[in-house]
């Protein structure tokens, strides 16, 4: 699966648009994790527990995005983006979305 944030894919041409695809992940830390983060906050700097939470949520959303595109019959995703929100204290929602397409190698520039 080719995934790009651009609207075109150099060296390929879009032969079919399959529509919007997405992957959604909602994650939270345990009470123990939140206590650990609170201790890290006291000392400042990177809050590693929340960094891992955000990274795990993004990875899961990305994998779900790819799965959704594959189920639609795509071999590429164009204009891929992330959106993230805090739904509640220490609850993170991450949405990965883009346009599922079928592409073929092209001899000329993308159109």
C-alpha cells in the first residue's frame, strides 16, 4: 500500500477513486499511568507516558486506515491526514483519513 500526504503520486496515474477511508483509535492511560504522568509533569520536559499513548493511537489509526483502504480494493491512499482530539482527561482520539485510489505506474507526469 502506497500512502502519501500529497494529492498526486509522481510516476503513477489514478485509474479509480474509491472514496474516503479512515481509521479511528481512542486510547487512554490507566490510573497508574496517569499517576506516573503526573509525577513526570512535576519535573517538566517530555511526558513519555503520554508520548507513547499518542504514538500508539496514531499507529493504530494508521493501520486501521490501511485495512479500510485494502478492503475497498485500493492500492494507494492520497491526501492522508491525521486529526486528534482529547475526548476526556487522558483520553485521546486519533483519526487517520485519506482518499482510497487504485493507481498504475505511468510513463509521464501525474495528472
